[in-house]
C-alpha cells in the first residue's frame, strides 16, 4: 500500500510492547484501516493525539502487509468530554463496534464517517441524552449502510396508519395486516422512525422526544442492528450496565 494523507477517527486502540499502539482508524479515503503507532506513549505531548475517538489529519505509510504505520497525526478534535465520561465512552465503543461490523475493513464511506462524527459531536458538546444519540446513530448507520427500513405505509394494504414494525423484514404494518413477528409501535415511535431514517443527516438529532419514547426507540433500533448485522455486541452489554448506574 502506498503512503496516504487522510482525515480519520480512531475507533479502536490496543497498547502493546514498548509503548506501541495498534489502531483502527476510520479514514475518509480508505475506510477502516489498521495502523500502528510506534512509541505512542513516549511522545508525551503527542500521546493524546492517538487516543480512542481522536479525529484528525493522518499521514500513513504503507508496508507489505495490511497494517500501515502512523507517520504523523494532527488532532482536529479529541472529543474529550466523551473520553472523560464512562457512559459516553461506553456508547462510543459500541458505536465504533457496530460501524466496524457493518463496514468491515478497507471500505470507504464518507457519509457514514460524517454520521459517526455528528453523533460523537452531539455526545461531546450538545445537551443530548446518550439514549437519543444511540438510537439515532443505530438507525442512521443502518439506513446509510444499505438496511433502510420501508416505513412509508403498511407493506400489505398500503394504509398510512402503521401500528407495527417487523424488524426482520424491515417493514411496517397497519393493525389489520400485522404479521406474527411484528411488534406494536406507538404513533410517536412511528413518526420518529420515519424522521430519523428520512431526514438530512445533519438534522438527525433535531427532534423532540421524551424518555419513554427514547426507550421505545432504543428497543427497536438495538434489535434492528443485531438482527441485520447478525451479531450480538459485548460493548452493548457493557453500555447497558453503566447506563443503569
Ligand atoms: Zn395493512
């Protein structure tokens, strides 16, 4: 692989050996790549620049394998309020996990990178609850990643009065046509699902919802993610355990 300069955000880090750090960087031009930063800890003043969730300009050098070397990184934003809060950090970890599960390595997607950064920004600097950011990110990620649910009208009769959502089929049904596997949803949840999946990405958090609606949405979006990515996430279990504290 050749040398590249790209913006990117660190979505995973593992320290090893003499202060080295193995990173997964979600880059703009190459998607999620693996890169090693040698002596990450020794460069005291620069250590923060290779922390989990730091976003910045990377200069990466290619090598024979699929692991690149971080030659330099200039931090644009380290989203410190996320790293300093156990609940936000746990959510950041889960968001990174589902992003990797959906995209895999070397699969660039600028739209999903932007959605990820928007969610991270809201978590760090805006007065949005973790639950709201979580459900919105889950739904936006899935919609942008090829798993957009069909929410316009009842999948059977075409009625606009949707009352149930079939997670596996990714479709809504009215009261009369409700399939066995579909779960009932409130009118508020239906409106919110349509808004989140259909709105402009940068407006994805621009709606009001009370705690009951956020928790209904989370039950739906969480299951939607694990069903379609066909996977459970330890980081979700951990997030839940700290969210309840
Ligand atoms: Zn119907």
